[in-house]
C-alpha cells in the first residue's frame, strides 16, 4: 500500500515540513488545495514551495471551479490531479483537460456522496479518492461508514476491469489503517498522524 503525506496540519512551517516529507520514503506529497468556496478554508500560496519537489505530487483540488488551479499544478511534478464529484462544472471537460497535460485524473467523493454520482466516469479516471472525513480540515476522525463504499469500488473495478486506484484520505493513523489493510486499497493519505510527529518516517512505517 502506497502512502501519500498531506501537510494540511503540521507543527512545523511549510518549508520545514516539505523538507522533512522529502526525506522519507513516502510515495507522494498530497497537496490539498482549498478555495474558500467549496470548503470554508482557503489555501495560501503553496505552489512556489513545491517547484523543486523531488516527490511526485498527488494534488486534491477542493475547489468549486478547478480550472485555474489545474493550470497552476500542471507545471509542477504532478502525477495526479483530483477534482471533487460534487462540483457544478462539467466533469468530462475537466477530465479531458487534465489528460491533455499527461497528468492522471482522480475524482474525490465526500463521505455522503454515492458512487452512483461518478459511475459514468469510472472507465475514464485513474484514481478514486474516498474521503473518510469531511473535506477542508485536518485532524478529523475516520468515518467508518465509508468502508462499504470502498468495497463497492473494489467490486466495480474487478467486475469491469477498470484501472483506477483506490485512495483513502482522512483520519488515517496506525489504528484506522487496520480497516483498510485487508481491502484492495492501493494508497492512503495521512496528514496529522505523520506531520504532527517528531519522526515522520517512523509514522509512515506504521502505516505500511
């Protein structure tokens, strides 16, 4: 299982946090981008701190209108750009736009959002990001009600030979990871469990 580290909640400043993440063997840096519309909080300017990232970026756009942010993050070391299922913009257009930059496309599902909302896109995307907390705030507790959703996504993938990875984000720590280890989950995002600790690598090891 791969590990993507989010720096949404950290005890260090951004530069120090990113440097410490880079020094671990995590697979991705998870970049949460908040617009103050889709979620109440708004992310400050962070892209300049990621210009020289050696780790691949797993970018999650918690944004009502992602187009402008896609233009920003396409120029960085980005492997995935994930948009929210619940936005009003045309998802097909956004998926196609991201693909034109040779970047993999993800769709994120809020805890209450049904898989039915994204079934028409499952054959087009590279990642489903299952949010196991409500988006926009770090340090929340894992919502166990999303587990059947994960199981359904696994079933659909196996039955239809879809190629998307399943990524779970929210409240991931050394205890909640046990809900996922016997599933066919490909990646988890962990933020405060890693970035509030003194030893990032030790925390990542606990998740693997």
